């Protein structure tokens, strides 16, 4: 969802290349195999680029976090980021900036604590994964490339992601808060996410971690109430924490029930303006 929306936004203004794990079908695609010793059969197309944006990663909520799936989550983020960073660092004419995905999961389960980019990482598998994900871009930074880490919250967009998974349930009137409902959910509307990435492409003074979240986080109860209102259905059927844990194990504890009240301090300080700053605005825009 994110890559498609971003390419759509950039296409009228910039020539873009997409990395693909197959034989390229046009001059706008570059073949790569990040798990291979020779990741790029050909790197000439990467010379002289303005920017590189890396968003790859297996779906965190795709399935139960078995040992095998945890390895896939790590390799799809950390290995690919390190491979790309090393390749860009080796170019004669590397890009000026590398923007890499990350997540607010780096802060762990922090209750009501307000978290900005200066807050310390939390504990748990997801926090450790995000920390390793960000550290994997070090070769590019050491080569003088400006590196930005997108600590994204839940992205609200019609095309996919969390909202697409929840809508069928809420439209049946079967939706509601998760667990206690008191945990904080940090989110951002898809148009604001795209606009923020484009803002970061041009803001040469911004590097390091950037929280891509709206200024107003909501609790699970607040989100359920807002989504129920948006689809004109009640949203009072709470999903008990023990049931979520039984069904999804560690993933439920760290991705669904953890509380992270994150604020976009660095974006706001840099002058970025959000179009949808409340969850009601974001849901209304996504569902219209």
C-alpha cells in the first residue's frame, strides 16, 4: 500500500526506478536479490540517483510469530536494508538520501508515556527488530548519505493495511476495542504519510529517526468508537486480551495490545502540516 501510493505521487514529477526480484520488464525496473552474495546483477542504473526509498518487510500481522516467521520478519527488513545500504555506499555517485522504513514498535509497550524521537527504545522482539532495522542502514550513513528512518504508526488508507482488515468486521457491527481498550494507538492518514515522505526527501537538515504519526494518538476504545461512527454501526464488542493472545500469541501482545503514545515532534518542529490531524478526519477521508 505504501510503496504504491508513494510511486503514484512521485510519478508525475520524477522518474522512478523500482527494485524487483525477477527479470525486469522495462527500463524502470532494476533486478535485485538481497539474500544473494551478488545482490545486484547490474548497478549502473543506480548511479546518480537523487534518492533511494526502502520499504520492504514481511507483514508483521500476517501470521503467528513462530520462530521461522520471526526469522522472515528480520531477514525481510534487516538483511535487505543492509544489502541496499552497502550497495549504495559502494557507488561512485550514490544518492544524496536513503529513506528506510521503521515503525513505532521500536518504543515497545509504554503505557501513557508520551514518546518522541528522543525517547529510548523499548523491550521485546518488535523493538529489537526495529532497532536492528535502523542500524542496518549504517553503511550508507558512513558513506556520507543522509539516512532517514520512518518510524511509521498504523497507516489509515482504503487500499490496504489495518483498516482494510477491520472494515468487514465493523460493517457487520461486530467491531470494538482490543483488550482493555486503554492502550494508545499511534496512526497517520495515508495522504499525510506520502506527503511526509516527500517532505523528508527535500528537507536536507533532517536525518535519523522521524515519527510518521499524526499529532493526536487515540486509545483502542477511541479508535473503535470513531470507526464505528464512520460506518454507522455500533462498536462495543470488546476482543478480550486472553483470546487475542491465544489466537495470535506474541504478535497480539506486541502489535495489538501494546501501548505507544507517539508524537511527531521532529516533523512539527520542521514545519510539516498534517491534512488529517484527528482520527475522525482520517477515517472520513479514507471512506468517502
